[in-house]
């Protein structure tokens, strides 16, 4: 537990720095271009590499020292931030550079998170995995809450200062990994690289159809979440200032943070799949609430409530995988699960810009086709087209919940047998 605490603390600090940078760069792009499409392309670039490279990351996690993988990823992310810092200092920062930096950072993060999740079961007793995975969700809360601090820092130290802080937090994360004594779990080799990663992961999942159904459900959920996540900042900026955006993003992050604390103390329900069903259903309710009025107070209530459901779902899902998958192929299975469950997210990021600017906003204009019907409920004018998308996405999440409940194999996923034996391990200095 002490080893996990050292690594977790370092990663938490690093995530804070990365979140500060991501928020500041996103606002810079949106305010500089006024384009939802260009803003969302940042998120597209941050997702696609993870999908394409996940099989290779899984094979690496099963073949090589996971501590070294995490170290290389953290150092690489620090180098990317330094390059952005150089561009800012030379006053030559361009939107395309932010896209490239987002893609490189996402690539490194894919290798990092798969190695991290595959390492956790060898750090803590199985009975505590639910609680530990809950605490790991706190980092996501910090990522979303960071805009509140980022807005203040932007005025105090500027974009350059925020990037410097990011570099310092990376150094802290690397230091924590260097001093931690972490075990090395010996897997089956994964010598075939990415193709072996896909093959081994898929072969194992085919023998556990409930988990495969879970991947499909999370794939649809991530598609819907990507639409909402990509549009929440433009939705808020349509009726509020960037300062209010920072406050509301921080409020949303508090939901993730509290959810992580709750899951860290609780560990989740005994039947993990029930936590997933609950998160799906409540998520639909809170997404619909986002659409009802252009009110900071409404978003300030709905956003934390929605994001509270994420630690519940993610903790239950990751714990199921860590307790049901053979440790020898855990990295590759996690990689394939990540690839399948996030495959549709780039499509969402490509769609929501044209969908918002070209379809939904005209429909919800003051004199638009839906002004007298849906507009009577959620309002008309700037930003109400985005609200319409939130309404539709929330209703689709209800439909996904009903579908998931109808799948007998998914309902029985907790009954899958645990691995017969854990892989041997040794501890590195």
C-alpha cells in the first residue's frame, strides 16, 4: 500500500500540471479561432493515438518492466511540454502545434495508463482493489477541477508560467517513480508486438463473453460521453465568461473528486455490474438536466452530479478486469478493452463540430424549425443547439442502460471465475 501511495501521489501531481496546460491551450484555441470544430480537434488528436497504439502498449506492458514504461512516458510528456514552452517563448505558437502536442502526449499516456493499471494488482491485495481503483479516479477529478486554478494562474504567470509549472510536476512524478520499489510481474512475453496484443487480448475476451459485452457498452457510452465532453465548454461559453467556465469546470471536477473519495472508502457494490448500470442510468438524467436552461447554476449542479457517476462506473469496470483476467495477459486485455471501448470517440469529435455549427444551432435559432417545440422547453438562440445535443445524448444514454440490462451475459459478469494463479513477481530497487 505504501508503494502504491508513493506512485499515486507522484501521478496526481503530474496530472494537475497536465490539466492546467490542457485547459489553457484549449481556451487559447477557442477564443483565438471562435470555432467549435478547431477546439474539438484538440480532443480528437488526444484520443485517436490511444486507440491505434493501445495493442502495442498492452504488449509492452506484458513484456517489459512496467515501471520503466511509466518513467519513459512521463519523461516524454515533459519533453513535449518543454517544446511548447519554447514555441511560446519565441511567440510562434500555432494551432497545429497544439494538435501535434496533444497527439504525442496521448500516445505516451496510452502506454502509461495501461502499464499503471496492469501494475496495480501486484501492488495491493485483491480485497482492496475496488478501493484503490476508486482513489485512482481522484486524478480525473483533479483534471477537471484544474481550470479554476488555471484561470487564476493565467492572469498571474501567463501561458509560459503554466507550462513551466507543468514541467515541474512532471519532474515530481518521475522522482516518485524512481524512489518507489515496484514489483515486476512476469507475463507470457507478448513477443508479437501490437498484433500479438490484439490477438491475445481478443482471444481471452472471447472466452469471457460478459466482459466482451461490457466493452461494447462502454464503447457506446464513451461515444456519447465524447459528444457531451467535447461540447460542455462551448455550451458554457455561449452564456458565460471564461472565468465562469473555470469555476464550473472546477465544480464538475468536484463531482469526480468526491466520487473518487466515495469509491476509495467504499470500493463499490459486491456485484460490480450493478454499479455500472446505476452509473449509466443516472448519467442520462444529469445530461438531460444540462440542456434545460442557459444557467450557470444549473450546470453547477448537473455537471458534478454527472461526473460523480464516472468513478462509480470506471472503478467497477477496472476492478472486474483486474480480478477476472489472467495476469499474464492483463496488459494486452486492458489494451484491447481500451481500444474497443474508445474506438468511436474520434468519430464523435469529428461529428460534433459540424453537427453543432451546421445542424443543431440553426434548428434552435430564434426563428428555427424547432423554436416553437423543443425551443419552448430549452430555449432558443446562441448555444441552444448545443443544449439540444445534450438532451438527445441524455435520452440515448437511457436507451443504452435498457439495452445493457437486457443482456444476460453482462448481468452475470461478476460470476466469471477468477484467475487460477497470479504471475510470479520480483521487486526492483
